[in-house]
C-alpha cells in the first residue's frame, strides 16, 4: 500500500478526514521538502484539536508515556525498535495537560517494530520505545478523543 494512501486511511480511522476541493477549507498539503526537514529533527507536521500528525524520529529509547486523550496510530518508515505497552508506569508524573511520563514500564508486553509496521496504542495505555536502532523514523497520527475528560493534572 502506498504511503500516501496509508496516511489518508490512518487519518480516516481517526475520524478526522476533511473532504473538499484542493485549497478548500480544512484541506492540508505539506510539501515533501517540509516533511523531510521535519523528520530530520522529529517535529509535528499538523496539530489540531481533533488530531495531530507528527514526523517522529528517535535515536534512542524514550520515557514511558500515557496519553489521556490521544490514540497513537504509528507507521514505521525506517529503523527498528521495541514498543512496550500496558503494565504500569514507574515513577510517573504529569508533564503537560493530559500527558504522563515515567522512567519505565513494569509488566508491559514487548512488540518489535520495523519498516512498514503499523501499531495502534489506544489512549490511556502506557507505552515506551526501547532497543531503538537509529535512525528510527515513523509517522504518528494522534487521534484526540472527545469523550475523555480533558485536564489531567
């Protein structure tokens, strides 16, 4: 499946696709050069109240994360890593509204990830990238749940 088709499918799964003629309200186009530059640093491409699209890059393991309202839909472009999901966040603390970070995860399940893999982490599920073979690049669509209560402190 072509990457562009997959990205449209991922955003559609998030319930956020806006249809209309090119240049119409809500339609977003990001030129390839801008996308490539975002992957060099690992940066957001689009952030709205309903969804976010990030050009993500990891050079090493990260912190444990829990997104109270965001479901992560991940598509791996390059490199390998292990995604640990579930279990309990160790030494967790609120780092931003609706965002929790911690040192690690106790009791999670490991899933190796590589080029072409798609992985979905529902909101509220702890997750952590480990065993990263850099550069590890991936698109992540963050579908924001309107049903979850906002404002974790």
